[in-house]
């Protein structure tokens, strides 16, 4: 009886602590929501919102005809309100013209054009209600849901900005929507928009095969897509026509001087406001006091090239730099995109999984238990892990079971959860890992291989695997699978002054440990000395660059040498088996990397000095296996070893001032965003011996 009481008391205490933790998560979420979705409530109960991307006008709109002091609002305020309401009526999500991650969209020489993409229709193998998504870079858009059919028609369009050296590989995904909790990805295709737009064809419409996400060799349907690129001057003229059509109150296709004056004032340029009569007269050729929309649009486009007259976006209110005409035009074009009569795709999503989410996810968002966000933070934002695919230059979501996410948040993001670890759960983890390792080495475990592949469909390329599935007699044999020769080309193989990525993984790179603590590792006691141990740590390592290669369960689990050199020694450091998931790494209550079991090896190189290579064990990782020994000379790209079942991490520590890590990796890491990379991709260049520094854009990623 006493035992039951103690057990009841323990369960109650656990429930109370979990509730407290969840309340803190909700508070944190609300703070984040307040920051990114600033909503002012006016006296009459209406709202004036600034959009999520942070570029909205901070001044509240009055929904009534009167201002706060009871006077009638000015013509300017009424015009501004009309412009914003017109835009909001077209968008249920934030306008795509604003870029939350970079202050500039691109340089002029990198501008390839504005592509108008239209998803027309598809032919599927069975009837359902369908929706389609298109992802490019860090933005995703979705169509409406079709009727119950095997030939859905959407005719939905969106404008996308193309950079010559930026993201131009668009992914189109088609989902069935008959599930309550989540929609299922049925097929996808990838379209290189730069190649698509450069084709010499009489038609801008093309049909693409939709591939099965489980097997790229299986076709599950076909989709029709139209794509055309706008001339920059025509884009600007089209935008001006749209703005002017709103000012044209009587919709007669002509503007009076008064209507035109209101518009110039809305652009916020006082100098241009002094010249508005002069500009208007240039268009009013017959002197009748009115001009047509086309005439005025042409005049404004020419005038804006000579002397820009737009100082702020009349839609979202963002202040525009007068000297940056190209980006201003792009911003306003996308911010005020109405389309050409077809339905405009809904934007504001980061991934196609977010865009296609069902009502269960929407409910969890409303309750502040789940959200999508760039980077990973403690609490509710840890519910979805987004990484940046370096090869395809777009955001992807890491697949992880939601029950596991909830359990990790309860353990690693609270003092109470880690208290359980200190009171015996560490031994439970160790015992569980050992038992699970033995189970995955049994013949019976081979039955789990098809389920594993299905769960991680679209993230395991079966065509790369060296041996057919029937040759894997246990799950662990499949888990430590080898790849076909040439599946992972090595960047600049003959140049030892160029370091490469050591694993298929999610990568974080920092110039110093201090940078990593500020952006990623939240454990209060993390240090390079704690990571490497007293025997191998030196002052050069303490101040050196740090690269974290995190392997997820679906990854190829063999790790390779990032540099060429000689293996000086191995040092095994005993420890725990915490998970290496970012939820744990971002916990301020534990120090995953310095407390977990790990093996430190020191590689002596010509161009990078000494490099510390740390293989870290984790939950469900029974062992760390090496295929090389002390004294071996190795070439970058050679296999170094592998992890058994589970996910784990490799950390490389470089000596101070020995490597210049590639800028894109540092930029993503500075945003707390992991970069999805493959073995052999360029990591950085030796500072000690520069040579001709290669251009990352020319690499075959």
C-alpha cells in the first residue's frame, strides 16, 4: 500500500512539473508571437496588424471613418488604408515581397528575373481532394484544395524572384487531403527554373512526371506547369498600373490631378511631391486634365529610372532606399502581387509540410504547442526542426516522431526531467541502448527495414545503396550500409588545403566556441577543454573553429576524414548516452557533448595543423567503430568509421587561424539554422596556405 502511495505521489508530482513546464512554453511562445505578429487593438475592436516578416507599418489603421479625436481622417490616411486593405484581401498569409532573412534580395548582376509560375492541373492514379505546393529557397506557397477527382485543376499562380547563383530549383509537391491529422505526400517533381525559362519553345507550359517519394523511379502522376519570365521594365509598369487602378476611384481608366497627387504623397517622397504637377503634365498630352492609366504608368516607370519618386512601399509601409531601385521594384511587385486573374497561391510558409498541414496541426498552433520557425529554440519552437538543404538551396523539415519530440522536451527542457536523469535514468538509457543494439543485430530485426524506409521516404535514396535490400540480414547491417562508388564525390580531391564535410549530416560551423555557445549550444558548462579532455586539449584548440556534424537516423552512418594527414592517437572518454537531437543540445540544463561517451582522435596535417576529430555516442548508439588505427596516413574522403543504430554526432575542432570556413555555412549557423550537407562537400580552405581560393558556386554540390 505504501508503495502504491509513493507511486501515486510520484506520478502527481511528475504531472505538476510537466504542467509547469508546458505553461512556461506557452508564455515563451506568446512572447515570440508578440514579437513577430504585432497586433494593435483599436477602441472599436478592430485590429491593425503588421505582418509576420517584420516589415509592416507600425502605425495602427483606423477601421472606422473617423480618427481617434473624432475628426475625419485625411485623404492620405484613407488612401493608405485602402491600399493595405486591398492587399490583405488578396493574402491570408504575409506578403512575400518582404524578406525576413536578408536586407537585400540580391545584387543587380545576380538578378535573373521574376518568374510567374502557374500550377495548372494534374493527372493522378486515384480520386481524392488534392492540393499542390511549390517551394523555392526559404519560401513555400500552396494552391487551394481541388474537388474530389483524379484530374485536379488549380490554375493557381505565384511570382518568384530568381537569382543566377541562388535558389532556382523549385520543388512541386502534390498532397492528398483526405486525412484529418495530416495530408499525405503522394508525388513530387523538381524544376530548374533557369533551365525551364531558357528553353526555346512556342509554349510556356510543360508537363512533368510526379515521382513517388519512396522510389524516384516510380511515376505516380503527371502535372502541368506554366512558367514565364517578366521583363524588369514590364514588371515595373504592371505594378504601377495596379497601384493606379486603386487610386482611380470612379474606375473610368483615367486619373485626375487630385487622384495622382494623393498617390505621389503616399509614396513618401517630398521632393517628388513638389514636382507632381510637372510629372502629371508630361503625361497629359492633350491638356484635358486627365490621363489614361497606361500613359501614366509608362511615364512613372521612366521617371523612376531617372529620379526615383517612391520612398516607401504603399502596401506594407516599409521605408525603401531611394538608391536601390531594383530591390524596391521587386519588393513592391511581390508585396502587391494580384496575379493575372487566376487564383494567387497562399504564401508565408517555410516548407511544404507546413503548407499542407491538416487541422490537427492548426489546432496545435492555436494552442501554442507547435510552430514552424527558422532555427531552434527551447520550448514549443522545438516541435519542428528545419534545416537548409545546401545542394537544393531550400528549407526542409527533419522527420521525427512527434511522441519522441514531446518526451525529449519534457526531459531535456526542464530541471525536473534532468533530475530524473541524475536519479538513475542515465543507467536506464545505457541499458536500453545495449538491449536495443543487440535487438538490431538479430535476424528478426530485418523486418523493420521496410517500415524504416517508408517512414523516411523522400530522405533515403535507395539508388545510392551499394547492395540490394535482400542482402541485409539484420537492421544494423542496413543502418551502417555502404554507398556505391562515386555516390559522394570529393571536392578538389587533389588539394589538401581544402577541407570537406565528414558526414551526411546537419552541420553547424563556428569560428570559435564562444560563437557556438551564443547561437547553438546552451549547456552552461560546455567548453573545448571539456569536449576534448585535458590530455588532448591545447590553447590552440580552445580558440579554434568548431564544426558539428549531426547525423539523424535516416542518414548514411559512415563518417569520413575531412582532411588529409596522419592519425596521431585515439583517446576514449567514458560518459552518458544523451540524445544528440538539437532539443537536448539547446537545453541549458545539460551538456550533451561534454557528458556523452566519445572518442577523440588527433590528425596531424600539413595545411591545417592538428585537427581534433570527436566521435560522440548517443541514445541507441551501441558502439563507435573505427576502420583506421594510430599511425595511418589518410586522405580526405577516406572512410574513418561508422555508428551503429541511432543518430549521433562528429565534432571537428581546428586550431586557431587554420581554416576559413565557407561563408554560407557560417551565415546559416549564425541564424541557428543547420545546413544539410553530404560527405565530400567543401567545408573550408586553409588559411596557412591560400593558393587560389575556389568559388563554392562552381562546385558540384
